[in-house]
C-alpha cells in the first residue's frame, strides 16, 4: 500500500536483516521497511523517509530495546562511511547474519533446500585488507559516504594496514603543496582520481596513483614524498585513466620508481602481483576458502581440472598440485602473463593458461574434445553469463566447484545448473570481509 502523506515516528520491532545488514521491520500495513543500523530483535523508534511500491526505507531515531549483540563502533567514520556496514554488532552476530544471507539466497532464489553446512569466521577482523582504493575528490582522499559519491577524508581505516594511511597522508600533503587538482566526475576535468595501495604478508607495499592524463606535475617530488612516508614501499606506478567514468583502474601504467609488482605467499605458493591482477583481499581467509574448494574438488592426481576466471592462477596452481593437468582461463592479459610466471616460479609445469572470455574458452576446449573432470569458477559479482553455464555443462565434468562473492548470483546460477542436470551437494560460507556485508561462499555441484 502506498503512503501519500508523511508517516509520524513509529515504534517497530526489527524482525530480521536485509542483504546489506540493515534491520528489517514491518509497517502496520505489512510493508517491509529497511533501517540501517537497526538489529534483529530490537524495538526502535523509527522515521520512515521514503516509501516505494513494495518496500520503504527509514532511519532509527532511538533504540528503545537494544539487542544484546549491539556494541559501540570503534571507528569515528562509521556513521557516514560506506566501507563497513556491521561495526555496531558483535562478530558472532555478524556471522549469523551472513550465514543466513547465503541460506536465504540458496532457498529463495536458487530453489535449493541444501543447508549451509558451516561459516568460517576470520581470526582477525582488523587491518586484514591487502588492497585499498581511495577515491580523490575536491581536497579529500578517503572513502565515499554511504550511498553517495561524496568523498570523506579518512585519516586511518581499521580494515587496512597502517602503511596505507601513511601513503594516503603523503599524497594528501603533496596534492595540497603543489595544488594538484582532483578529478571531477561531473565535468571530467582535474588530474588525481584514485590512490591504490597493495600490500603483502611481508609488510611491503606497491603504490599506484591513478590520473586523468599521461603524467603528473612534480612527479619526482611525489616519489620522494611517498618513499619518505613508507619505508617498506617497493614501487610507485602511475596509472592512466582518461575515460569520463568512475572506473578505478586505467588502461596503461608507467613505473615512476622501483618495481611494478609485489611478491606474496599464499597456500605455500609464491605469487607475483601487478596492479590490475585479481587477488583475494584477505590472504589468511583466502587460504581457508581455497582449501575448502580443493576439498570439494576431490582430486586424486589423475584428473584434468579447468579453472575459469583464474586471475593470476591462484586456484589453478592449487589444483595443479593435486591434479594431473590444470588449465586456467582469464580475460585480463596481464593476469595471464602473471599466471604463467607464477606456474613456472612454483615449478608447476602441468599447467596451461588461455587468455579470453570464459564462455569462449570453455566452448573452444569443449570443441577440442577436452573433458575436464573438475571445473572451478570464481566469477565477478555479476556471476556467470548463461553461455558459460552452457559451455561448462557441455564438457560434462563430474564436479563443478563454484566460488562466489555474491550469494544472489550464485543462487541464480545454481538454478541454471539444476536445469542442466547438476545438483548442489554442499555449501559453505567463508568470511573474507569482516565488518562489511560481503560474504564468500563455495558450492559443490555434481552431475
């Protein structure tokens, strides 16, 4: 029922959580209202701000009966910043929400009665991110305010290594000293777009400054400032992005100082990471995730394994240690170059890598008569294109291991696989993103 006149404040009981961790209550007419910061079981005095056709949105004026799992946020930016969504709840409650989120998607979207058998929480919920991207706007370097493209200065973020904050501060001072203008999304003018920092387990950093142009004034001064700010800096790269958009990474890179990559250790393997390479942002939890995926793959050493969306080959190389042959496919040329180097560096010569779209590569392999016993997929948030599902099923693998960062698209794809004769056998969730609403999951599908 649509509401035409303003709704006075209401006292409502929070019945559950929305997909981003917001509290969900019911208006007197039964319509769901989404309330950021509200928690399941609480009674809150609520102001409804917007009413749509099927749902409403509002904010909490007062928590009348707080949840026993409510805690004070330890971050001064939490109320406005769009990075963390769950800093007001205990970690146990966060894991309960995330496990339920995956379960609800499998049931409601996937039409699948399979229970999520476990959720693996992180031992460390602070400073776990190995990659940080700061948008730059006006005179601010930080993060977007929740639900906007307005940038707030964030001097230190509790999800990131402190080295990232030092490099951010150095760029901030450089920008102010030399009056370097920030990029303006609306006009397409200005220079500085993003600061991108990658770190490794050894505490080393790779810094990339993304600009709307081929160069920056005072580049040598920038190098000096960044190197002085962070002693463990290994390289500084300038990324070029002259497109009028809000995409972060550019089309080309130029090394200003040092090296244009970092080395890191994961799953007992050594990886070379360039700026555009995909690499899970939480290394210890990625090891948990990949160990579970390998367990579900059930390799004996006799199989051919295909890894679609292989990135720099992290999963492919893990498969290669337990399979007879491992094939990786990825659309980013630099990532494939890194994957080949990583395979050689780790002495895994039973690997092959192909650069191209996942659906095209899968179709070509099928046409060439390659029949993988196991196929792993770790697609971006949008999940698998329908053509990829068709190509996978045409190769008739005994097992498909689906790693997902979005339970909704995972569930949609599980339904597609079910229509082609593949049934979900086991589902687990792994928290790679503590204090945010994101969750990774792994599902085994068998024919």
